[in-house]
């Protein structure tokens, strides 16, 4: 084989120099690309760490809020139980007061009749006893069992009382106690 000519050597050297430049340029581009990829990877790692920290903070905040709301719910339920107990007690008191109110209403309904009866009894007491011997005989005949006020007709005057039904329909305006004419 023959040795290459100087032109071929120069062309080969030029070709090698161009190839060397191209390789250097590609190595620089590769290094830049690797740097870019490394920087992007580091950036992604940092962002991932930041997102994990933010997620952890959000989860902790959520857990704290859930705990706070759970405590608040328990406190509210205790308060509701206390209020329900108070309402139950108040309902019992209201029931007792309603019964007492009904009794007072009944007393007030019977009060005019009682006032009238007491005024008639007071009038009868003011009149005093009648000392007429002729009427003593009449009075003795009335006490043999025909008088409405005879002790023999009402053996136990504690058992005698008017019920509310008796007092509603009964008029005693014209009745005078303790006197006979």
C-alpha cells in the first residue's frame, strides 16, 4: 500500500478535526443536557419534599381540627344532656304547678259560694238564740228527726261536704241558717 498523499492527509486531518469538534460540541451539549436533567431532578426532589411537607402539614391541621371538632361535639352532647335533664325536671315542676293551679282554680270557683255561706252563718250568729217558750215546743218537735239541721240526721258532720258538682247547680241565696219563724 502506498502512503497517503499530503492532500489526503490534510483532508483526513480536517475530517478528524471536524469530527473532534463535533464530538466536543456533542459532549458539551450532553453535559448541558445532563446538568439540565440533574437540575430538573433536584428541583423535582425539592418540590416533592415541599409537597410532602405541605401534605403532612395539611394532614396534621386536619387531624387537629377533627380533634377540636370532636371535643366540641362531645361538649355539645354533654350540654344537650344537661339541658334535656333540666327540661325533664322543669316538665315535672310544671306538672306539679299545673295540678296546684287546677286546685286553686277549683278553690276560686267555690269561693263565692263559701263567702255567701260564711256571711249567712255570721248573720245567724249575730241574731243570737231565741228565748221564747212557745217556740221552744215547736223547736223541740222539729228536732225529732224532721229538721234538715238535726244532729240525728247527720250523725257525723265531718262526712258532710258538697262536691264541686253539687255547688255548680245549687243556689242558696234564699236559705237562712239558724232561725225559724
